[in-house]
C-alpha cells in the first residue's frame, strides 16, 4: 500500500506542495481525478513534523459516500481504526472520536460546525475538496471560510479541484496561487453514435456486452443518472450474461450510488480476478469523487439528474437532463488513468457541440435556500444580499426563502432571527421539519412527530415495490393506511415494525430505510434537551399531530380538476402513491412538491382550514380560507398509467 501511495501522480510534488502550503495561507490545488489529492494531502500534512498536533485537519466532500469511502481508505493506508485518528462525519452519522485528527465530512456538516465554533478554532487546516462540484454548501463555505481566514492567520485553507475552473477559485480567494499537479493521462479515443439513441439504457447494455465480447481486457465504467436506472441496467446485464452462459468470459456487474449499503459500495474497489471483467454502473459520483482503478472503457449516455427550482412557486424538480460538456470530458477522462482508453458517447458529435451546456450551473442558482438562509442568519449574517457569494443566487430565491422562514416564525417582519428560529437552526433538518418538531411541544405530540420527521427524512424509500410483485407490495401497503394522510401512515409503519427484518420483509418495507429512520429519530430525540422540548405522546389522537405536521406553509385546497396552492394559486395534484389519492379531501398540507410527469404533492395530510388561523394567524387571512364549494368535489379520474410510472 505504501508503494501504491508512492506511485500516485501527487507523490513527486510532496515537498513542493508542503512548502507552498507553509508559504501561503490559501492555496488552490488543481489535479486530475485520481492523482491523490483527497487521500494524500491530509496524510502529508499529518506526517509534517512542524505541524501543531493538537489541532485537526478537516476535509470536506460534497457526497456522503465519498466522505465515508475516502476516510476508510485513508485509515487503512495509515493502519489505524476508522473512527479513531481518522474519521468521518455525515448527517446523522458521526464516526469520529476525541482522538480524531483527520476528519472527512460532508460540506453540509462543516457548515453546521460554524454554529458551535464560528471561527473553527479546533482546526489548523481546512481542505475544501471537490470544489469544482459547486454544491450549495461548498459555495456557502467559500464565503464563510474566506471571511474567517482574515482574522485567523494561522488557519490554512486548501481549495482542491479537478482540472476545472481553478482560475475562478483563485480569483475569488484574492488571487491565491494555484498549485498544479501534472496529470499522468493516457490518450482516450472518443466515439460518438451516428444517430441519437432512443433508449439509452438498452444502448448501455448492448455496448457493455459488445465491449466485453470484442475488446481487449480492461474494466468498464457506465454513467447513469440514479438508483433505479442503475438497478435496471445491472439486472439486464446479469440476465443477458446468464443467457449467454459459458459462451462469454465472466462479467462482474457492480452498482454504485449514494443509497447503496456501504459494504456493497466497497466492492467496486476490489481488484478484478484474472480472466474476468468488471463493469461498474455508477451515478456521476464516479465522475470525480471516487476513483476506481483499472477502468479502460467508459460508456457515457450523456445524462445526469439535476435539481431545478422555481423560485416563483417554490417547486423543486429533479429532472434527467443532458450533462454539460465539462462533465462529459471528466467522464471520458476516467478511461485514461491506467492505459490508453476508449470512451463511447451514446450521443452524436453534433449533440455534444450544440445541445450540451459548457458547464453545469452551480447548485446555489437552482435550489431552495431556506435551510442555508436560516443557518446564515443564526451565524449573525443579516445582510444576505451582500454576502460574499462566488455566484449569487437569484434574487427571487432569496426572497422566497425569507418569506418561508417568516411564515414559519423563524424570522420576524424585519427579517431578524427569532428565538424560535434560533432553536430551529439547532436541528439538522429542513426548516419545515424543525418547525414541526418545535411546534409539537405545544400540541403535546412530540413523540409521534419525531417519528414522522425521521420517516420523512428517509424519504420515498420506505416501501419496497419490486417489479415482479407489484400487486403484493401494493396490498401490503394498503394495510398500513389509516385515516388522515400519509404522515400518519408513516407513523403507523414505524410503530408496527418493531425493527424486525422478518417483519419488514413480509410487509414489503425496506429494512435499511427503517434502520436509518430509527437512527435519525434517535439523534433528533437526543437533541430535544438542547432545544428544550419534552418528549410526550398524543395518545392516539391524530388532531394535534395533523395540526403540527402541517407546519402550515404548504397548503392546498381542492379545486376544479385538482388542487390549488393557497399562497401561489398553482395547480397541483395528489401523488398517485398517496393514501389520499382516492379520497381527495378539501384541504391538504403537503410535505413536498415535485415535478415528474405533473406537479405532484408528495406526502400529504388532511386538515381543516380553520386550523390555519389557529396556528398561523400571522400568515393566513380568513378570506383566503373561505370554502368556495360547499361539498367535496367528485373524484375525477382513476390512476393513469403515466401517473403510476
Ligand atoms: P483525487 O482526490 O486526486 O481524485 P484520490 O486521493 O481520491 O485522488 O485517489 C488516489 C488513489 O487512491 C486512487 O487512484 C486509488 O488508487 C486510491 N483510492 C482512493 N480511494 C480508494 C478506495 N476507497 N479504495 C481503494 N483505493 C482507493
Ligand atoms: Mg478527490
């Protein structure tokens, strides 16, 4: 392993790099994916005898999977137990101890550390890694860290990035020098399709098999957009390989995506046995965050799943869109790390030139900012318009976030943080969930609300619906339906489960999600003391629960052909998976609004309009809540195939 360390492209630059870090407070480090930035730089710093050993090195990662996996790798390289000297911290999971000197963490976790330690006093070095990903949290960290670096001259800041955008980072950090690690790149031949592919999933499967049968040894990396696609692709590949039997060499099919259990994730790093070939089917996590050795062939359908946000209506959507040319080039680069490689782009050269954007729009410009605004306000940053953003968010997005926080009572009419807002910021969940937890105190149902909040945080992965057992799965799900809505169904599932694997299996409930929900719940319960909320049960009365699960910001009323949101008059629909899909009650609260084939409300609960005046008199006027119709609208349609898809 020490030999592997010495063979990495970064190794010859070890001394120069350490010297540059000594000389400059802020350094931008640019290097190809796989050159050793994430795993080696922190170790070089630890090995440096002049370092102050009482202080920590922090290294941020945009993705949970990457934080866990690199921490495990580095602990192994240093022959220490993960969680001791080297640890990681991701939301709801802290694998560090008093002894931890090197801490990998998600960018969101470091952001939260500002709440308890505004000058990051326990750190001597902060590495903002994968800076080119430009996630919302990384962008906010840029502004905060630039600020504290001014009054903490002893703090070293390293901004590490793949070979993208480094000039901009340097410029933002007052012309910090850029340290370039020359890549060792082999040429990659790029092939395009002659015509667009109608079904890129099928095209991926065919391409993998073609490479496997016709091309010389070397592993394959396929980029898809998410868990479902990846699972479907892996199934298809396995099935076709089974059919071909011993006519072809062994093909190991390995998925990797954020929700994959970590023991399965670790498998992608195992060396391929001689005679066999490995195909890794990945989300864009394998674009730059994880490096898999031995890849010679890359298959790139040219898509990614991207979040976008409508600041007028507050609707988020997660849509499969063409990736940027910068992404496509990173993907291709994965094929040339160990030898000359090939990249098969499943789109035309014309599409590459004309249909793809140059770079990806930073997340801060296409997401809800409620959470981040609450955090910044808690840090005493009141003037958000003049915050040092590398790229500022759209004005309307900021305004909507402020409006949302005002509605929840976290800000007063002057936009200042309230006492409630301060307590809300203590909880590592979205403002609406933290509001709900705090409100549960008054309504004496915190026991139930904690469970609901935990179940909502593991979002949409509770019910298992395998393709070959759809009817059984749907029947099992029906058994959990209770009057009132989806939040109460989730509560019911949690209460009944008893955390038994057998029970989950029999009831088509995903055990892993339940286990995670329990962990989240335990953590939230642990925080109740700090925010001074007593944990009490409502004793089977659903009214108080429905009053607070409302958090009363996302309200919709039944209207012709669907629902209309109360504040924005937007037409929306109950998601077909909801327990209230058939019933269509007159007033609803929804947990989230997502666009898939239509504007769907996901996780809805039935309320009475009069409650809105009771719990949010500052936000609703009785005129808005008058019932226009005197009786329930008739149900209009059954589920269409499209809606179920
Ligand atoms: P960079 O951050 O520059 O992209 P890394 O430090 O992540 O590079 O990776 C350097 C090398 O460390 C990789 O080429 C790979 O050989 C090895 N490596 C990184 N993570 C793992 C892991 N989880 N398991 C096995 N090897 C790994
Ligand atoms: Mg890295």
